[in-house]
C-alpha cells in the first residue's frame, strides 16, 4: 500500500468529482470527503472547507467543463457548479 505516493501533499480533500464510472473510488469518495470536517472537530485538528476552482485555459478545456460538471453530479458530488468569469473573480479577487 502507498506504492507511488509522494512525499508532498496539497492538503486538498478530493471529492471524486472526476472519477470515471468504472473507478473503484467513485461510490465512496464523495461520501468520505464530507466526513473530514467531522474528523477534524473530533480530533481537534484544524480543518478549513475552502472549495476549489477548476479553470479552463483554452476553448478545448472550456468545452469539457459541462461534461466534468455532469460527471461530478453523477458521482454524488452535489456542491459543484459552473461559474462565469465574473464569479471566479469575485471568489479570487487578488488573482484577477
């Protein structure tokens, strides 16, 4: 176990939004990702729910966003939404 793991970690809890239908993690990862806040409180460990933004940097990537969104919903990730540029700039004003 742990084969191929790195010494680095982004500390982001993966929700499984982009898991493929045949992935073994597809059914349990969204459920488990919601448990981290409870675990943090019960162990008195700091935990911040901050969300994430997946950006498209060209037209090809932008065309894929609706499919990624639908896959997230199919995988049980229900706190996902598509944003327009002005909404992203509101979330990340220092990055504009």
